[in-house]
C-alpha cells in the first residue's frame, strides 16, 4: 500500500442523493407556490424545510475529496475549496459513532486529520456505515500511506497516524456542532411559523367570541358572521379511538351528510337523537343534544403563544449543546465534554414562569404590578441559572472516554 500515488473519493449513494434533491426541490416549489396563491407567510414557510433538505442533498451528492503528494483537497458546489499540505497533518485518525436503531447497532466512521495547529478536520469523504467496510478501510489505508510517505519526510511525525484512537462516546469533544445549530434553527423556524399565524388566530378568536345569533333582519351578506341554528336527526355514529376520525351521520344527509367529531361525542350520541347544530362561517361549531353537547375546537391566541414559547425554549437546548461543543473544540477528540444538563435546568426553570405568563398575556405585554413582578422575578432566576450553567460547564474538567483500536 506504500506505493499509493493518489486517492480520490466521491459519494457512494449519489443516485439516492440526487433523487432526494429532486423531491426536495419539488416540495420547495410546491410550498412556495401555495404560499403565493393562497397568501400568508405561513404557507411560504412550508417550503423552508425542504429547501434546507435540497441544499444538504446537493452538497452531499457533489462533494469530492482527493489526496496526492501535495496534500488533501475537498471541494464541491456550495463548499469553499479547502486544502491542507501533508506537512501540516500530524495524524490520520478515525472518528467512530455507534448508531442504535430498530434494526440493530451500526457504526458510522469518518476520517479525521489532526493538524499541527491542534485542530481536527473531519473529511466529508470517505465514510463508512458498517463494522466491516472494505471500501472505507482501503481508502483509510491509502490516506495513511500517503501521510507516511510525504508527511514523515516534511514533518517527521507521520508514524503517529497508525495509533490514532477511535472515539466511541457521544460526549466526546470530537463531535461536530453544525447539526445542533441546524436543529435549533429548525425549532426557531417552527416558532416563527406559528408566530406568523397569530394575527389570523387572534382575529378568528375575537370574531367567534363576538358572534351573535342571526335574526330575520340580518342581511344575507352578513349571515356568515352570525350564528345560525339548524335541526338534524342522527342516523348513526362511527366512534373511533383517538388518533382516528370519529363521525356523526345525519338522516337524509341534512343539513350535511356527516360531521367529524371527537370520540367521546360519537360515543355519547345515539341513532335517532334530535340535535341542534350551530353554524358559523359555513362550519358546524356546536352540536347540542339532550345528553351531550359537542363543541368544535377553536385555536386560541393563548394556546398559540404557549406553543411558540415552548418551541423557542426547546431550541435553546440544541443551541446549548452546540455552544458546549464549540467551547471544547480545542480539547483532544478523546476527551469527554461537560454535561449540558445545567442549561436544560435553566430552560426548564424558565418554562415554569414564562409559559403561565404567555398564557395570561398572549398578545400584549403585562401591565399589572403582579404580572410585572412575576416576569421580573422569573427573568432574574433565568439569568442566575444561565450564569451558573456557564460557569459549571466551563469549570468541568474533560474526562477520558472509552477508546478502542480500529478493527
């Protein structure tokens, strides 16, 4: 293997990546077109997630890695061409991650170059997804042969690459931070999507609360905004457990053939029951019977604000993970990073005071003395816990993790 002159790697599953790219592009165009046709930033936001997937698939399908006597080079669309000479490479190591799934346990491997500056460069290629991967093993051996030939002559340290450890811990400093940042941005994007719905949710909620029964004097153009009552007789019911639709069917299909209701309502109503339907904006909002009254769920600004706050707080945890990994990027790859549980505790404590505040004041900031005191006290607790979490994770010393030689 010492006579290797050049190593070149391309993605193995390019067809699958190009197929995924095509699907993501179609989904992005469809989401954007729906937003333009139907209106509203919420529908436009539907195309953001597949757009990110399309970019990731394009980068994965077009990346290339090549190595020769001059060093290692990586390039591809959307990537800044990067090259490093063998004189700057101290070792050619392997980063291993154990992946647990329903099909069993597998191993994900990447080649990591240890640079003279102390940093680690994880190459996008080659990659291995199996415990015994001949293609990955051959590429790794070829890279190490090039390093022995050209690195030793220039730096005198090429022999260290054969003893490079394989990190097997999920808490190792060798883990990347980009994935955690993307996950945090995904939660923040979802929060923004819900926030874009807030004006419509608030307007719909206020209109429903202000609706009054229609009268004979109500103009035809305004009858959709008032409450209309209709009589009906239930023909049969179809109750299904939660996560499945339950239905009420009406005799002669009047005023409509069927209505989707909750499982409890479908169990409570019986065939032959005479009920009263309340219709608003061409939608049945209430079914009143002698034994049971069913109400259509109306999305409120309170529940939407709570969901937005939960998504923002959830985005804080992967952001804390990324921050911890960035702070430990100069540690050896076989060092364990401090736990991010202190940041999780700070976020949980924030949820204790923030969520009730959002529920009580969904669309405007609090103005009462009690609410202001609650918000100020909660903010102080959050700041104190975040400072404590920062100090604890900084003061924690790296511990060695389990290492084993490459099989």
